[in-house]
């Protein structure tokens, strides 16, 4: 009779241990303070030998829409149906739509050799002046280094993000190189920045597979239905994608607009978890414009991504 309770206790203990292991690897999308589980996290599988690990990286894309000042002076014959909002009132076109990107990244340095992965490259659209094309605006770049002192107390340090270098790679794109100094093994670095794009018909690629292991990668995009895209999510067991109908509020100056200020959207969410560099090759998440009456964008140069860990 004494063996049965003992067996139950052992099974319960084993279950709790397994649960603790799973919980210890849960992704943390809340930025600003690394969780205890992230401080204790030592990797998984082959990742235990990695120099550095990406704990979490996210890209959230939303659109900012406002109708043109002369919309209400246009006749219905001047506005194509696919350009109208949900109520057939306002014209929406690429001239009054902005795409807003929120990029967040958290990396843990596992070994002294991994300090190089604290440096990042940000690829951004910025055409030559003589091309007369608007550029994408990088803003709110913030980098914080978290480390523990000898007493185990967490200390954080803000990095001066004004000291970076730019490298033009072609007529359309430049790379912003950001160096993070004084990074030690065990440090956790958080990066965040925003990009505002005047090219709503183009989406940056999102790379799930990096040169170092990635615990959690998430791409969240809410696209107005007036922009028609072919969305190509990676086909891989580690990547899950979904889409649902949504709405987006926008600004209008129409005095007769009484029924609301929204347009329908396609809301995409694509998530990848526990991805190793040497896993089966995973293509980046990409999008291609489907509407024939919108000009094709300049494509991302070969070998460059929107956000790439510096090797």
C-alpha cells in the first residue's frame, strides 16, 4: 500500500518538472524587462551550444489612412469601386496611406564570442535624391542592455543610438549599422524601433531563420482590403500562419460622413518558434502586390533583410 502513494508522488513530481521546463521556454513578448525564465534560459537541443540566442522578435504592421481633401468633390464616376471604403463614401489610394512598422527584438548573449550578435543592421528604403522618391523614416530607435552584477541584481544601460553608420547598398536601400559596446556573456539586449513608409503597396520581408537560434518570431500585419497582396508564408512545421477579417479606423474630412470611419482589413499573424540556423531552410515571409493598377515596388536587395543580426 505504501508503494502506490509513492508512485503517484513520483508521477506528479515528473509532471510538474516537465511543466516547469515548458514554462521556462515560453516566449515573452512584453518588452522593457526580461523575465526570470529568460535569465535562466539556457537553450534547447543544439541551441545549448550557441554563442547567442534570439529570445523574441516581433514585427507589427498597421496602416494609417486619411481621405484626400477633395474626395467629396469627386463624382462617383471618378472613383473605382475597389478604391472605395466599406460604405462607398471615400476614395482610398496609395497617396494617402502610410504603413507603420513596430520592430522589437530581444537577444541573449550566451558566450563571450556571442558579443558580436549584439550589433544589428537595419535595412531601410531610402532612394537617391535624384530619383525623387519618398524615403522610409526610421524613428524611436532604442537599445537597452540588461546585465546582472556580482550580487545578482539586474542593471540596465541605455545605448546611445545617435552614433551609428550608414552604408548605401544600391540606389534604393541603405543599411544602418548599430554597434552595442561593452556586452558580456549573460547580457540580454533589447532593441526597438519604428519605420514609417509612404509605400503602402510594399511590405518588407520578415526573416524567421537567423544565423543564431530563435525562440520566438512573430509577424502581425493588418492590411486594408483596398490593398490586394499575395501573401507567401513559409511552409514549415515550425511556422504557423492565420488570417482573419478585421477593421481599421481612419481619418476623414467629409462633412457628410455619418456612418463611421473604418475600412475592412485582412489581419495576418505568422509565428515561428524554436528555430535553429541549421533546420530545414525556411524562406522569409514575403508579400507581392496583386493589384495591377498599383506600381510594383523596388525589391529588397539579395542578401539583405529588414532586420538582420550582424555576423
